[in-house]
C-alpha cells in the first residue's frame, strides 16, 4: 500500500514538473525571471503544496531554477550538463543500455568530424599527438591508459567548439570510461597498441581533411572492428 502511494506521489510530482514547465513556456519566462511562490503555483496549477515543493526541488536539482532565501524562486540559464549527467545515471542502472549508447556515441563522434576539420589548427593536433605519445610511454598503468583514452576523446570533441555538443559527448565519454574502469578484465597489450595506432590514424585523417576516412576510422575504433 505504501509503495503504491509513493509511486502515485512521484507521478504527481512529475506532472507538477510538467505543469511548471508549461507555465514557464506559456508566460515566456527567461533566465532571471521570478516564478510565483509555492502557494501561488499550487493554486494556479491546482496541485497540493507538498507536490509543488517536491517538483520545485527536482527542477532545482536539474539546474533549471534557484531558490533564493527571502527573495523567491528564479529561472536559471539551462545547465544541460546536469541534465546529461542524469541520463548517465539511468544508463548505469540499465545493463542493456551499453549497446544503444555505443551506437549513439559512434553517431556523435562521426558528426564531429566536419566541424573539427573546418576549425582545428596545428596546435590542436599537437595536443592530440601529445596525449597519444604519453599513452605510449613505458610503465603506463591500465588506469592511466583509460584516463588518457578519455582525455584524447574529450580533447578531440572539444575541437568542435560547440559547448552543448561538448557537454553531451563528455557524458557519453564518461559513461564508457566508467564501464572500462569498472570492468574486472584489463585490456590486453595488443588491444592497447591497437587503440594507440587507431588514435594516430584518426588524427592523420583529420589533418588530411579526409572526412570519409576519419568517420570510418572512428567507427572502427569505437566498435572494435579495426
């Protein structure tokens, strides 16, 4: 019985979140604008105050609003990074997510090829090459290699110069970093060498402005086909 009531309460809270978002959209509120008080929202949206309070707490946790003591509730600039990290939490709890997230990752990194080729300069490629060289050093541990692989992809995708894209791809990258780090089996030496070789090939293709080649190499690298 208690579980049913808890589920109903969560459902009401989600509905209240949707109603508050609808209120924001209908009134064309923007960052910095103040929302009505809890009491006023409860009356206008015809929802109990405890449910409204719960919904506001959820929106605050997502970085969409901020409560200022004695001043009220205000809209914030949307922080998509917080929302994307919520997605990562869902993926970590669902063992069946890995394949779908991998497909998503391939599409995202392939989409990055064109803007990288258009915008990256010699200094950018030198930073990528430096990360590859560091991963080749003798005595690099498994955990260090995973970290360097993560940094390589973060640096690579940062070359898109698109903040929203970078935030999204960073969460996807962190998810696979978490999968790799939590795995009990270490990569074999040949797997590490293959990864290093593929990183070099990807950088060379990008420098040569070979879109098709870079896209193909990224897919092979991420899916383990190469």
